[in-house]
C-alpha cells in the first residue's frame, strides 16, 4: 500500500501544491513552521477523516482564503487503486473514488496508516484518553463498524449525562435512566469485545518485538483495564452508582474510561520507566501496530513519522529501520536525514513550497 500523489488546495499554508511520493522512504525537511506537519496531517485526514491536531475543520483552511480547502489523494493497494477527496467548507465532504460518502466512517480502511507524532512521547505518562484514541484508531481502520458503535455509545453517554442533570436540578424521574442504561450496555458490549480482542493481539505481538529491541533485557506486559465485563454486571454497576452519577452530573462507569497499563519486568512503566524506556515501548507499540495491520490485510500500512526520528537515539533508530522494509514511510524533520543504505526521496519545505532534491 502506498500513496502516489497528493494535491493540496488552500490547505493550511499551501495554496496549490502537488506532491509525488516514492514507494519507499520520503523525507520532508526544513525549518519549523514551514508546512511539513501539514503534509502528514493531510494524509492522516485522507485515512481517518479527522485531523490529529485541529479541533475545528475551519482551522485547516488557508487563512488567506477562508472559503474552502481541498485534499486529493491518489493511492494504490495490491488489489486496487483509489482516490480520496476531502472538501472542507462550512462542512466537510468526503468522496471515495468520486462517490460522496454518507458518513465520515466510510473513509476508514481505504488508506491504512500508523502515525508517530511528538505528542506520543508522553503517551504512557498522561491520562488515558490518548491511549484510548490510539486503540480506537487502530481498531477503526480495520473494523469501521467499531467507530459506528463507539459514536453511538458516546452519543448515548451525552444523552444520559444531560438527563442526570435534569434529575439533579429539575427532579425528573430516575426511572427513565433504565432506557439509557440498556443502550449503553448494548453498545459497550460490542466495543469491549473489540478492544479486548485487539489488546490480546497487541500483547501477543509486542512481547517478541520488545525483546529484540532490548536484547532480551525487558519483558513487556500490557493490562487492559475496563469497568465492563459483561452486560448483566455492567447494568448492575450503573444501577449501584446511579446516586453518585446524579450528584456528579455525569456517568462515572463505562468503557469511555477504559485504559491500558504497560509493565516492564513487572514494574509499571508510568512510575518506574526512564525516558529511554518510554521511547522504546512506544517504538515497540508502533511496530506492533504495523504488524497487526499487515496480519489483517496482508499488506503494510503507510508509516507517518512527524518529527520523530530526532526523538530516537542511533540504537532505536536502527531498530525502527530494520522493521520498515517494503513499507512506504513519510518523515518530517528539521535537518536532512542520512538513513545509511536506505533509498530515499528528499523534499525541502520552505514557507508552504516543496522542492524535490
């Protein structure tokens, strides 16, 4: 799987830009704030349908022309060629092979990606929302129905929370919460099964990968944590916690609070791990993600490395390079990279202009 061409129109700091990619390693270098990450973001949008950094779509439109932005992506997979087009105006329209998508989730599974970004460095130190997001994106690319169920769950949580506040401030009947609880349990059951399955797949794959990177010095274990076990027990938890939910005004139990904890040699990484160990685990996790996607679709996803190579020392960089044979890689960095004997295509980025070297 690889991207052939990308056209950007009024996107971020690009007016009109065409990029032709190599099937191997593509390096975009230049000073900060020149537009390198915007290229990664455009590819991510073509894969996931949402930005990994913008909260509102209007932020994606070139500030000199706030009417619209267009991203056109031409890609190849082993069984087909395809095109993805995003039009960003007052709302976002997605076209897959020239056919307008009815919902954003239809874009999933066309272009598979794995992203490294600077924000990932603190993945295991911060709150669980980023860890859930990484898991959701990985599952969603392979099982688009998962995102559909997740969105239904989150919408139901929002409705339940609104009603909890009506009970608290307007003395509405508690009995109607049974309706929301049943719906939550229905969607939670599906989401939990997907997450549990994929966490098991990650655990199975990551052990050997991490051993190789650390020369057998570290044994990694990942524990999936969830309030959910089965529908009956979850409904009981919601019922038992109902009074607390009303006082809080939000739902305290559910798969929207799921998390996973990483252990190295039986010690929690978040407490005892060094900065180097955090980087190594992140590297192992991303390589694992590459392999799980390959196992599923029999071809590797596109690897996006946004200013990440600078975060790796030579040892970890070599470990990464060993694992990206036959993978299209798109790298952004501030200085020109020399990747040993790897064949690369290099682009210089300056103020929204891209030149091939």
